[in-house]
C-alpha cells in the first residue's frame, strides 16, 4: 500500500547537528490513507469577485477580492487541524496575483540592504555544545535520492546546504540567471514580513488566503474542482512520478516553475496550489478553528505546534512542487501547513495583500 503521509517539512536552525549541519523538521499529521472528497457539500459560499484593474501604482499586480462569506476548512479526515468547517465573513482586500518573484525581492534588497535569515551568521551562544565550525548560514534544499527510499525519514531527501539562500537557491554555485520570474524561495516568515512592510502591504490572514483561493468554487477536493488533473490538464506545479526519487515532470517542470505557468483561478490568481508554500500572518494552532470568530479572523493570540511545542509557528498555505499524492497532500483545498518563523527552504515563499 502506498503511504500518503500528511507532512510539511520545516527547516529550523535551532535544533540538532547531523553530519555537520544544523537540521530540524516538524511533521504535521498522520500517515493515514483515505479516499474521501474534501469539503462540506452542504456549505454555501458567497463568491468573491475581481474588480477592474486600478490605475493606482500601489495596487499594480494585485486582484481585488470583494467582501463575502464562505465556509472555511475541510471535512477531509486527513486534516484534523482544518476542522470544523465554519463560516467566515471577510471585508474586501487586494491580493498579489502571483507569488513574490526573485526580481521583485531583489528590488527590495537593493533598496534596503536586507539580509534574509538564511544569509545571517549564527551566534554560537544560541547553540551551546555545537562546534562553531558547523554554524554556517544556509537553508534546506530538496535533493532527490538516487534510488527509492522509505518515507519515514525526510532527511533522505532534504539536505541542509551551506550557502543556500534566495540568491543561491541550490547553494553557492547556483544563481538566479534566467529565473527572475520564478518565486523567491528560502524565505522565512521574518523575511516575508519585512518585505511586505517595505512594499506597503502585509501578509494575508489564513482566512483571506483561503477565501481568495476558493474563488467561486464550493468546498471541493482541490481549489479548482474535484479532480487533480481534470480531462488530463495540469492545474498546478506538483510532484509527478515516484516520490521522492523520480520526478517525471509531466506538468512541464521538475522543481520550481515560473509564476503564472498554470491556469489562473476564478479570481485571476495563480499558483494558489503548488509551486511554493506561502506564509500567512496567523500563528498556528491545530485547535483554532473550534473557536475562530466569524468576522475577519486574525488567528490565535499565540502559537502551539504539538509536533514541536517549543517553537513559534506560523501558518503556511498552498503546498509546493514536492507535494505528492504518495506523501505530502497538504496542497488540497482547506488544508493547512505550518513553519517555525525562522525556517526556510527551497519550496517556501509568499505573496502579499493590501487593504
């Protein structure tokens, strides 16, 4: 039987040394396999609509989402932290049409001189007992093993690469030439928040992100409908083939894809499923939906991740290019991801919103 583990990898430079690298990961779910359709078929949705394009430069590249009410979450038993399905009403807002790109992030860095968490030196005082020589800046990079492996140890396909960061996504010898229109990656929550403030925007709440992703669709398995590949059409950048050793690239890409490479949703938004995980502003708690307010929820007042209770975690949404039906399935509609606020990897980016 194929193991479909509900899992989201989160690199945290706070934990333990393994073969000279500082690595940690947090799981988020159980390996249970089910064959259910996500969502509440009886839920009603007030559809957000897109406004005409504004000529105001501040809203360039953004889509207007009208105020409305929708059913947030999913009944899929694989996603216990996405229950119960509950009504949420939001005021209107604007959201980036696509994920923040390398070119856009470069403008921010050029203007501010900002250094991402993955570029910053590590303080030995924060890592007592660790050889200072091992405390090198870097980030997590998905690295396919040369042969099939069991799916019980993510370190078989995740590597901490010294020198990996947004400018060098696969390590010091890599660069962004020809990838200006790709989503920026190796971005921690702190990095995303700093960019958003500089741009005069903010990170979306989890509710705003899901409302925009659902568009005019009721609660279905995927944000576009009930089938992963309707009529054989690739709708997002996910993993095809045998995970994690053989990505067949049937969707046209092995790894990241340029933004806007797949069909937009009903709101004209791109890559709300797959490509890269996207940070939301909310703290993560698996029990939040049970008492979330109806109107414009902002997330819980603090964080609790039962898989790693000593860290501060924020919500991530949308899944990434390594999400597979065989393993990581949290690209499905209504599902939630999470990450420690200083973690980064080559499948983690963001988009912004504006009031």
